[in-house]
C-alpha cells in the first residue's frame, strides 16, 4: 500500500484547451534553434496537454500507468489523471487558482501546498513546483544546470538541487510540435528513484 501510494503521490508533482498538432521526429540534420530564443518561446507556453505513459522504477519494483496532464493558464486551472491500461483511475487531481483537490485510493485531500502534503503522507521532498519547467527543458531555479546537444542545441541533461536533494533529468528524444521543439522521452532520477516519461502526443 505504501509503495502504491508513493507512486500515486509522485505523479501529483506533474500537475493540464487544446488543438492537436501532428508532430515530426527531430533529427541531427534539422535547423537548430538558438538556445535563448527557444527558452523564451517555451517560457510563454503555459497552455498544453500531454498524453502518454509513466513508469516508476526503483531497485525493488517497477510500475507504469497512463498519463493525461492538462494545464490552462487562462482560468488558472490544471488537471491530471493517472490510470491503468484497463482505464481504472488511480489518481485524479484538479486545481483552481492555488487550491489542489487530490483523490488517491478513495481518499480526498485539499491543499495549496503540494510539497507539504506529499511530505506529510510519504516523508519525501519532491520537486512539485519544478516539473512543468523541466518537462519543457527549462530551468526552474537559477542554480539549475542545463547541457545542450552540440548540433541541435536542445537540452540533453538538467541538474538541480531542489529541497536539498539532487535531481537529474535526461532528455532522449524530441519532436516538432508546430513551431515548438518539445521532449518526447525523458527520465527523472534521484538516488535509486527513476521516472520514465514517454509522451505520445502534445496538444497546444
């Protein structure tokens, strides 16, 4: 039960109208975009939805789930749904302004401080406020360190110290989404915890 709750609560950190845009693989021979231009462009991308898969991997177990994550800055709402391959909902999150409503294992919680809620329930400090930045390959803190591919100028790794813990994000694949270049596959690691995210589609 603790392990399942830990998995579910981790996905709270990636708290989600949109028109679907066909994407194309990014290869080494495409025209690169200036790093500063890309960062400025993506910092203004606040309305999006992703659909994909997430795997939670530790030294002992591996679990996976389907992910639907939506963010709408216009009315300051967010939502996240995590479900099994059979469509059984494991986690439902909605946010209005600064208040989060979280349903996990039939239990409902309300909070405006996800960091504190997760710490109370699991004893873990997780990077709840940074995830929407890291997903786009953007630094959240001034101290975050980002390395870029020599040819494509796209982020390869991001390192951060968040809540006194060291986190590393690796980006392995990118796709063109309209005028944007966004991650298709990434992993997030902290000690023996690794989260693999595969994004099947972006909607902007």
